């Protein structure tokens, strides 16, 4: 069985570590035109205490393909991608969960959960839940399915505090919410809203890929400015 380090090595060639900066959204690390928040974060609800993207995921490029295929495909290819992405999450949390929890004012998160899929039938067999609850060493002992998709009709990709509901009352516990991709953040913010109405304390979000389009504005130049290969010793929160 290959090690976490071996499984993540091929990803170092295309993972792109976000860093803070004057033209970077202070919430989600999207590139901006000099604003402290990107459009979605400036205009949307903010229920999450800290967002930590492991890498940028550029539309049409390798990480984007992996993040789409691990949940769409079946068979050996899907299984390989699931194990590799689990290793990425494992290695990142092993080194940097303390950075994320620190911003949320805690030493570590007490509970771990995943953002349920917006589509109810897909949620029943979502591989991200398998990754976080059964595979990844730093999360599997704390994993609990805390949210479910409500019956409420919600526009896709829109923030809605009623989109998800908590499955039990919480008593101020800190929650690490894991998702594969952050685009506008509406899904994760909706999940955080449901966790907080259930009584959660601080909510931190770790996403594997912060989605970007290379063609938009100066994203290509900004992405080419990120040092490679990917450096596991630094994260978006401690590496800036
Ligand atoms: Zn943002
Ligand atoms: Zn860090």
C-alpha cells in the first residue's frame, strides 16, 4: 500500500497553493482587482469563521478533472482518484489543521463533517463522505454526519439557510466542514448556517480546490506567479 506521501507526489506538479495578498479575497482566496473581498464574498452571507483552500482548481486542468471525476466515474479510475484525493486531504490536515483551527480560535476542531450534495440522491453515496469518515486518519475518528439536505426547494448555487438541516442539537462544538470544491461558497455558507442554527461553535471549512477560470481578468498571470512545485510545509493561512 503506497504511503500518503507517495500518493500525493504526482499532485505536487499541478497543485497551486493560495496565499494572502493585496489582490486576494480575504475570505476565499479568489483573485480580486485590489478589493479585500471578491464579489461573491462581499455580497453573500458570511457564516464561516475560516476558509482554507488547499489548492486552486483551474477549470479544465488536472485538479479540476480529478475533483469532477472522483465522484462521477466508477470502477478502478474512480477508486484511484478517491484514494489520491484522500491522501491530499490527509497530508494537508496533518500539517495544517492547527492553522485553520487557530483562526477559528480553537486548538483543533471537535467534530468533522462534509457539505451534503445539493442533489439528494447523489448525497446518499457521496465519495467525499467515505473519504472523511473512513479513510483520512486525521478526520475519521471525529466524523459525524451532522447535516442533511432539507426538502426545501433551493436554486442551485444560491445561499439558503434552509437548504440543509442539522440532524442533532450541538452545544458550541467547533466543526470542521470539508468540501471538494469552492466556487461561490454558497453551498458551504448554507451548510455553516445550518450548523450554527443547530448550535455549532466556530465553523472552519477546508476545500481541496478553490475553483478559478484562467481566462478571467489577470488570473493567468496570477496563477503563473505561484511558486511550484506545491509546498506542503506552507498553507494559505501560514504561508503568506
Ligand atoms: Zn471570496
Ligand atoms: Zn499552515
